[in-house]
C-alpha cells in the first residue's frame, strides 16, 4: 500500500459512520438556546400595535339611505 495514512483515515471514518447509527451510540444532547431578545421583541410589538391602532383611520359614520 502506498498511502497507509489514507487507508487508516478512511477506515476510521467508515467505523464512525457505521457505529453512529447504533442504538448505544453516544448522543450529544442539544440544549435549546435562550431567547435573549424576547422581552424586547414583545415590547416592540406592543408599541407598534398601539401605534397602528392610533394611526388607523376610523370609518366614516354611516349615512342613512333612502330606499
């Protein structure tokens, strides 16, 4: 064999790939990330909603129609 390191690297990669699908394979727990800007987002949404309610034009009073 000309490149024994290539053979060893390929064998190691194949072993990792095959053994990763086993039921007793080591598992790394994924921790959910904290929402750092959640309070800021909520306050901004509330302020924008109040501003939109204030700016929105009010409907004209209904005029009586003759039929």
